[in-house]
């Protein structure tokens, strides 16, 4: 399956959830896309409710269905709560850590930075967005990319920080300190429904 290149705003409106984590997508049009978006809403079946929760995660982290299934299976092999383990793996993706550090305004932008070779992990160039970062890993902007316009603009706009990632704006380097706790992530996704969806 190829990666989605359409409107992020439409995707967010389809699931009634800000996949960019800004809330901007739903400010002007807090209803579904299309000519029937403002019409009477159909009551979703259990399957529809589970699918919607799964799509929230997929759209937020920019995953294909194949990648989503792979993460779900990997989370099941880790000791602990399946749904929470899934979030830990998602938050540990290199593109997501770059996004959390504020080096890009969106996860798509962070993915592009990684793909184009602007990021080092433990002083080694890495261009695989899905690479699983482990706590203690050092993430840095490559020396030749430190004046990158996109990175600088993102850092100027960034005001959100998370406690499980540290970042030094002057040195353009940071550390993935630890896995996030579930209460540090969005409460607008019920991951137990996603577990039910894939466990059918």
C-alpha cells in the first residue's frame, strides 16, 4: 500500500480527531468531509467504532496498514499491557522522536528529515524513519544540516515539550530519555478497541 498524500485535514475530520495534535483541523469545520459531512450521523457498529480508533492511530503516526499490523504484533510480544506497549513502540520510532524534539512541525516533516539524511542516532547517520530508538539514544542534527531552514523554522515555532525527550536547541541534540507513560499521551484514543479490532 502506497503512502497517503491527500489532505491531512480531511483525514482528521473523517475520524473526528486532530491527527496533527494541534486541533486546527477541526476548528472551522468540526464535522466530516464531503457534501454529507454535516448530515445526520449514522450510529456506528462495534466494528466501525474499533476501526475508527485504529485509524486515529494510523493517521496520527503516518503508518500504512502493513506497518500498523507489524507494530501491533510486536507489542504483543512485550511484557505488559498490549495497547500501552503499542504506544511505546509508536513513540519510539525515529521520525516520532524527531517530531517530539521539535525539529519538525509534523510527523510527515520529521519523516522527510530522516529520509533525507539530516539526522544522526548515536553519531551515526540513519535514514530509516521506522527505526526503533531505545532509551538513552542520542539524536543529533548532522553538522551540514544545522542551518537547514525547515529545522530552524520548526524550532522557532515549537512550544510543546514532552518529559520523556530532552533537547538542546543550541547544540541541536537530544536524548530519548525513557518510554512515555500512557497518561502523557492523548486520551482521545481508546487503544483497547484497537486491540479488539486486530484480535477478531
